[in-house]
């Protein structure tokens, strides 16, 4: 779960191509450039997944078992198998740091290495950076929609298998979520964990009020009662009675949770019930099919909701469940190369992304340039993160990445943050890169 | 990657509820029932993921590290932590076997165990069975659409993180895919692997024909040339020249692959080029944004495609990227329980699903009954797979599950196989189950 899946986690063609490169002595250095072509419904992307990618590159080794399996396929020469046995990633990587926003067509990562090495890594790099970037980008939209209200990741039961559940918790934390229900993510990444009870808990008691009171005895400082198992407003009354008793004992009911029905109307009525019971401090949580649009709607309609649990739609990025992210050869030896396939053309050459900011600190435009170009009054986004197969330093901590995202998101002009309006951020190609084509 | 993620892979509320059950001595046996509520665009589901689920149940143990983390949260008593230390799953499981088709509202799995045990497992069971079932169901639609043409899983780079890539390869193999590009899935599950070259390979050579010829030298019996890097028809001419040389040497070019453009027109022209070159045995593979609809369209339009590589849309089930699968308490102690939340009501009591078949061997209807009921002329689908925390036998092999799916799919009346037409398979509730409510 916590370790990279190893070198067999790849498409077979990465290995067959590598075999030809090896046999032909094609050991020249290549540059592969990774970028997102475009994505319906997304004005920006939040870079994520680099920490995993670099860990995988550094620890990339074929085990004896791996080699035995490959040998058994009858495809490869003994000489190539020996080459794989010695395989270590010896190349360099430049990347846009995690938590930084970027846009379609901009390289988010470039690998420079002997072509065999750079090729074999393709599948894993696309998989891990693509998925985490997609989820962080979805989460940023939810954070924007929540307009300051709390957000908790409730997606674990519906993520696409186990590893995704872990990566979702980390990626949404980067983009500003406050907590996750995923205990293993809490333990692995140090993310705050959150959660109290399900409907089954309430049903396991003869009546709802007893269920709440029993819970409060066990967790007097961390009780959020789920009030919709039978009838939400009656549930709120039961919660209020237990909350009042807790208050008399010097305790405090943390909140109640709505999980079905018309959240706007219910939240107002529940707020009234709690306030009338002298419990204005008790918060209202809401969960159940939320995504950025439903959060924005609830906020706009004046729902009295203090925090949202967002699950499935976030955890699978339901409206855009994949990114068209690609990893393209742009240089081999001293030859800059490009592809012409219909609808899939690529720009040749190693690149840099330059970002220009206006005097108020908001971004104006990005320029995709050639690596090594210098553009005045702009900040280069691709930074060296690995050299000769070793990471440069430990990389930022998760709280540092989260803070970096927060600062970054503040520099994106508000119009690009819209969850509905498609708006293309201005990007142009530098003169230097144009000349390379 | 190959081992279950362990007991912390759960929502926090599963543990807080368990803590209350433990403190209150609530050790009565509970039954939880797992079913899919409904899914837009799906007439049927293919059960998958049970092998993983049972392995996880059998090996479910809190490690010292897990317990230290939980202790550090300051939520739980020492007594409850000790209970977790002793935790073993001691319950029983009945389930619809992998590869069997089932329908909305039908329980696909039921767990009977002390409520604390059954509760903690919820998150993992939903995650693993939900995802694999979703993918196997999507794959069955592709297999139906391909109408006998070959299908290869090309999804690895776009699956939602690493674990999903593995589960996709296994789930689509169950539903009839022939091979996967995922080498680790080949090694782990024994699935045939497939793949030859990417555009970057062709670009790494000065010209396309040299790229093909060099590949053919290395893999004389396993060459599929990717012909769209520059111009597909020219690519076909280059492939044909190399293919003819191979033929003169007593070798055989396996195929060519199209990856962009109008596949119907191109496949016909490429077929003509290959046939004119005396290479009618060379197959045409196609990849690039295929899903069940595009496969069906290509087949209907008479594309000369022998096998399809299906990637992203399959690997994330793009049109329906999550299943509304739930795990509901239906009995606690001797009390059958149900939920009334608006739009989320559940049926009380332990269940059985009975299937009736007509004299021609096609399914007529399913009846959701109470466990223990006997309905004449019908086959019960939920079978005992675990007792007292131990699996009953080793379970079927992947080829056996695949064969079982194939037989099962043959019994589904053709009208339910439509990829476009929504049609509800007839399901009713037995008298016995009705009386329980």
C-alpha cells in the first residue's frame, strides 16, 4: 500500500521497446515531456503526485521474481534480462512542484535519461501524477465552492480500489480539505481524521435518543449525531435533548449531521431547533452526494451548514474521471522530435514554463518556452527535483505543500475559479520554442 | 500492492461505533447486506472482488503500529485498544460468486458476525467489491459490443492509481477480455500480456521503416507495428514492405495498429494495402478512445479491425465511474431492522436471491426472498463462502471464474445486453420477505 508497485507495473510495450533500444545500443539521452492535453470542465490543474513519482524512480529495481516472470514469457534475450537486473534510474527530472497550479499544454514534468530508462517509467508516472493531479484539481473546485466552510473527505468506500483512497486523501488535503474519514491516511500522512456514526449505529439501538446518549457518554468531546435515520427533524429534537443534558454536565455536543433530504430547508429548521434549545454552538454537518455544484448551491441558497462531507463525486472526480495526460518524446540525442498524428501533435524540444504576475500579485499569462531560455519578469515553474537518479533534498512536507497551494490559488484571477464558466488562461509559445519546431 | 491494506483502511466512524458497541457489551450477532441501489446505464452487474474481500477478512489484524496510532488519537479507551489487538474476523459470509450476473437491489454479499466485527469491515468491503464489480460490468458491455473480435486492456496509465490498475486487469479478464498490457497483472494473476511499440519508439529512429524493421529483427514472431506516427497509410506501406521481407524469410508479421483518425475508413484502406502486398494474414489492431459504443459503431460500420485495445474509458468506467453500492444493517440480535431515510429505504432481514430459468436455459426472473426460504424451480445465488472466519476452500481460479461468467452471460436474454436501451430485469420480493417487513 505504501510502497511503489515496482517496475512490472508498466505496459508491456515499454519493455519490448527497451529491448530493441538495448540490442541496438541506442543509449542516447532522451527527454520526455508530460502534460495534460485538455480537460472538459477544468480551467486549471493542481500539480500533485510528484512525491510518489520520485520515490518510485529512486527505488526502481527488478526483483528476482520479476526477472523470472519476464524470462518465462519467452520474448526477451538473456542479455536484456541482465540489463534489467542492473537497471537503476540514473536520469534527471524537472517538475512543477506539488500544490502549484498549471494549465493545459504546459509540461508538468520532464525526464531526461537514456531512452531505455525514460521509456520504462512512462506508465507509472502517468498513472500516479495524472490521478493525483486530477483529484487535487477537483478538490480545489470544492474548496472554492465552499467559500470558507469546512470540508471533509468522505470518499473512501467509493474510490477506485485501495490505493486511490490513500491518494485521494492526500491530494484533497493539498487543495485545502480539512480532514478525512480515512484512518490509514491519517496514520500514513498525518492528515486529521474525522467521523462519528452511521445509520447502522442508530438502528442498533431500540430508539434514536438512546443511541445518541450512549455515544455522548463514550465521546463527550467528539460527538456528531447523525439525525436522518428515521426523521430528520425528530432526530434534531432528540439530538437537542441529549445536547442540553451534555451542556448541563459541562460538556459540549460538537454537531449534528444531515445525510438526506432537502439540505437547505432542513438545515434551517435544524438550526432553529438547536438554537431554540439554547445550543447555538452546535454545528451542522451535511453529507450525501455533494460535489462542487451542490456545495455552491447550498451556500448560495443560504443553507445553515457549517461543514460538508464530500464523498464519491470527489473521490472519483465523477464529472471528469480521467485526465488526458501524456508523456511524449521531445528530444532524442541531439534531435528535437515531434509527433504529427491527427489531433495529437506535440511540440518538440525540452521546455520551461514561465509565469508572469501583475503588480497586484495576480497572474497575467504563462509562456511555454525552450529550456534554457531566459524571459524577463517571469518565474520559471519547472524546477530540478532529481539529478543522477537521486532526489534533491527531502521535498516539502504535506503542510508546506498545502500552504503553497493556498498561496498559489490566491494568485489565480477570480474569473478562472468559476466552477461553471469555461475560460482559457492566456498561454503563449515563446519565440525560442517556436524556432525549435 | 498484492496484500490487503489492513484494518486502518476504514472510515473513522466504523471504529468509534465499534468502541461504543464494545463499551456497552453489544456483542450480538448482526447481519449486513451489500447491494447496488441502481446505476444509470447498466442493466446488469458482474460480481467481482470477492477473492480480495475474503483474503482481507481472513488476514484482518491490527498491527502494533496501527494500535499506537489509534492510541495517539486520544479518542479510545485502553480497553477498546486491547479489544482491537485481539480482533479476528469470526463471522460468516454468503456471497454471489465472482463472474455471476446480478441486478439492482439484490444482495451480492451478506456478512453475519458480532456487530463490532461486521461494522469495521464495511469500508473495505464496499471499496473492493464495488470497484471490481463496476469494472467487470463495464467490460462485459465492451465484450458484447465487440461481437467476437479480440479485446485487450490498455488502461493502466489512466486507472485511478496503482491498485486500480491491477484490479481492472483482473476484472476485465473475468468478463472476457483476452489480454492486458499490464505486466504486473500478468505476473500476479497469470493473465496473457500484450503490447509492442509506442509513437516514441518510431520517433527514436530516423525513419519509420527502419523502426519497424529493427523491431521485427528483435521480435520476429510478435511484431505489431504502430502505423500512425506520421501518416497512417504511408505507415501501412512501410509495414507492408517490412512484412513482405519477413514473409520471404519464413516469418510472419502479426499485425499493425491504428491509434488515431477515422478508424473505419483507415482500417479498410490499410486492409487493402496489406492484402495487395500479399499479407492477408496480418491483423489490424485499433486503439485510441474506444469504449463499448465506439467499438459497436466500428463493428456496425464494417471496420476491418480484428482486435480493439480499450483503455481509459474502461479502466475508470468513464460513463459511470462509481456504483451506488451500500452495506446495510438488516438484522441485529433477533430484531430485523430497516432504514427509512428519504430515498434510501432498505428491506429488513437476511436474504437469499432466487433465479428462475426458462426451458431454453434463459433467465426469466429473480426473486429476493428471506434467508432460509425455499422457492421451487429456482436457483439460490448467495452461497456460503466463509464460516467462522475461514474461507470454505480455495475458491475458483481466474480461468474458472471467466468460464463461469461466459456461461452466465449466455443465459441473460439478449434484450438486457443492449448497451443503449435501459431495461429492467424482472425482480420481485417473495411473500416470506414481505412478511418480515
